[in-house]
């Protein structure tokens, strides 16, 4: 399936987790200050680095799921610009939403 990269393991300690979301007792997501996205399918025992979307440099600041399929992620670049990403398939793929430009 699209999105998966690597093999299950642990999130590196230096990753500096900024956001985490738990969908159910098995599925969890974590985002880091370096913009890496991780998924767990065993309640957080092991984590897999997620390659979709290919994020620019920056940090994942927020992860929120409204149900097991629809979720949102806020990614900020080093320059302070943010992009909201949306998934409608449980995080297998993420798509950037078009949002107005702000000055802060």
C-alpha cells in the first residue's frame, strides 16, 4: 500500500515528537519537530516511518483524526509557513489543502 516506508521499529529518541494521535487501541500516529511522520499498528509498541506525504523541512505541529478515516495534520516550515494536510483513508495517503496565505 502507498505511504509505507521502512520496517517496524522504534521512533529515534532524537526525533523530538511534537504531535501524536491515537485512532483506536492499535493505530497511532506521531509527528516530529524534523517533519517525520510515524505510524504504529500495534498500540505504539513498534513504529514505521511514513513517506507520504513527502514533507518539506519543518515540523509536524498537530495531528487530529475525526474518525478512523478522516484526519488532519498541520506542518510548519522553518520559515513559519504552515500547510494543512488531509487524509480520508486512515492516513495511507495525505494531501495538502489549499489555504489562504497569512503573514504569521
